[in-house]
């Protein structure tokens, strides 16, 4: 008897599935039996916004994609071999690029199901479709902010602010991939992004009618979120509401003025990214709690 024959795993299927629940973004797994979903881990629920258990691909996917997945599933079943593919899926009006490895679940030499291991590669695909210097810095920043803040709890802030690094990714993405040279009023941008709701502890003292370049506005929000993830309080006293001023001298300049007891610190790649986007960051500190960050578009 070989070592492999002597050693048997001590876990059962349910224990294995419970381990899958700890998979983090951007990965998830599913199991299909006879074309029907019998299991899907958490991130799969998050992007589909539906309970897939008991459904088939035909129930929620367009015909062309359903037929592609059916072909792949049949290949796995009849060949008893893995199949790796990439797909572009529209789920809830959001485009996802998914890389899926399909593995046969074999019992008594018969494929009784398929295990799908899925990776959301939307971010990498977006970067490859728009290759420039800013994109590579963008990826570095995303990896850094995710590693530094995964699981971190920002005490004293709302649930939305505790997930500041998720919002950070959204606003950073708009700075890099959005229509950055479009000019809109601060009022339009504030209410489009529902900022009074997202940052309900911050009092934005702004002139709403001033116009600003989109990329400056979103980059400024990225810097604010970066400060929050560093647990920098944007007020002199912790028991006072946070106050933050957006002062736009013209559409190509924006100044953030606030009070903070901590020194401001941003990674070097933030300044490099700003330069790649045609912007410049200037930090003002007078040795007290008075702070200011200015963003200029050259």
C-alpha cells in the first residue's frame, strides 16, 4: 500500500465548502450538478445580486454566453479534464471580465458535477485595454491600499467610512479611467456621488457653483480617503464634527483645507500618478493643526 493510499483527507464536502467562504475579492467558486448551481461562495453572490442555487446559466445569461458555458461544461463532463476560459459578463449593468477554471468532480469514474474556480480580472483587463504609465502606478496603489487596509477597522467612523479603501478604489479609478478633462460644478459632482451621505461626519464648506476638472475632484477624494485609512482625523478635537473646505480658484485648481493633529503622509506613487495625469500635489503645513492640500492641473 502506497502512502497516498494510506493517507485520506479528514474533511468532508461541507468543511471544504466552508473554507471556500473565506475566499476574498476577487475570487469565488461555484459547483454545478447537471447544469444546476448547487453552491456559490460569497463574492459570486455579491456580483450577481441573486441566489443562483437551483438555477442554470440559461436562467440569467444571454443565449450566446449560455451556449458558450454549456460547451465548456460538456467538454469537462465528457473528457473528464479541466477547462480554462475567460468571459465578459454583464451583471446588474456592470461589466465583469472573469477567468474561470472548470474542474470535473468525479465519483466512480463518472463526472457528477463541476467545480468552477473564478477570478475577477476586470481591473487587469481595464488596465491592459488602456496601457499607459498611469495604469501601472494605479495597479501598484490598489495593491498597496488593499494589503494595508484589508480587515482594518477605522474607529469612530460610519460603516461606509470603515470601508474607505473600497471607495478609494472607485474614486481612483475615475481619476485614471474616467473623462478627467471634463469640467463640472462641485454641486453636480457632490450630489452625483452622494457625498453628503457617504461622508456624513464631514462638513464640506464649499462654493458649489465653482467648476472643476473631474480628475482633480476624484483625485482629491482619493486623498481624503487615504487620510481616513491612515486614521487621520480631519478635525482639531475628536468630539467636534469634521470640517473640510473645497476651495476652487479655477477649474484647474482645488485646495483642501482642514484641521488635523497628525502630519500628512502620502506614498511617493501618489505624486507620480498625479504627474502622469497632468496634475501636481502641494502640501502646506504650518507646524500647527492647520493643513492644506492643493491640486493643480498643468
